[in-house]
C-alpha cells in the first residue's frame, strides 16, 4: 500500500561542521552565502526514517557532536524530519531551511493575492525581508491576517485551496 511505497523513498541527511560567516548589514537574503562547511558527510537510505535517524546520530557522534558548542538541525519541516530531530537530536535547535520557508511564503502570497500578481510579489518581498531580519512574529502575524481575511478552510477543500494554504 501507500505506506509500503513511502518506505522505499530515498532519504538523505548530512552531518557537517561549519564556521559562521558574518553577515554584512547591507547583505540581503539573496546575497548571503551561508555558513562554510569545514567537513560534510552524507548518509542515505531507502529504509525507514528511523534508520536514517540512527545513521545520522552515529555519524554525528563519530564527528564529535557531543562536544559541539552549538547544535543545529536544519530540515524542511516535514513530520518525519521533525520526528528524526526530536528523537535523535533533542538538544539541537531546529531550523527550517531557507528555500522551504520561502517556498511556503510564496505559496501564501499567491493564495492571498493570486498567483503571479504584483500584489503577491509585494507581499512576498515584504515578508521575505522581515523573515531575513528575524522578525518572524511579524511574518506570522501577516500570515494570520491573510488567513482571517480568506476565512477558515471549508470541508472538502483540497490542500491547494487558498484558505487551506493560508490556514
């Protein structure tokens, strides 16, 4: 069935040591290059998420995870990814990766104002800059405002409907 098919999906994770790169006040999200990986190791499996979690944890421990000054788990926010972090790296701070966060933000802009519209672009750009500046609460408030404006999802609406996306 469907669960058996999920079992066969490729799952990939990376463990890396990184050094911070200072951000310039003038650098925006499109110019920032991110942290520099000193070493990076990939693990992959077509087995379960649990298996990937153990593979990541073993690799992290071999690389000195227990002594790390700062522990961060970066992922796309999917339920299995969050569960992997919760189970295997509970002391790490979860960070939703930038491309996925911006993809969700663009989906919300298009749901609120129409795909590809000028108003959607302005809303997206405004909230992208807020997110980059760390004003996450402001972005959440903007999303909540658009969700209230559109109303609660109605029974039978698909995941792609504007109300569901914004909610």
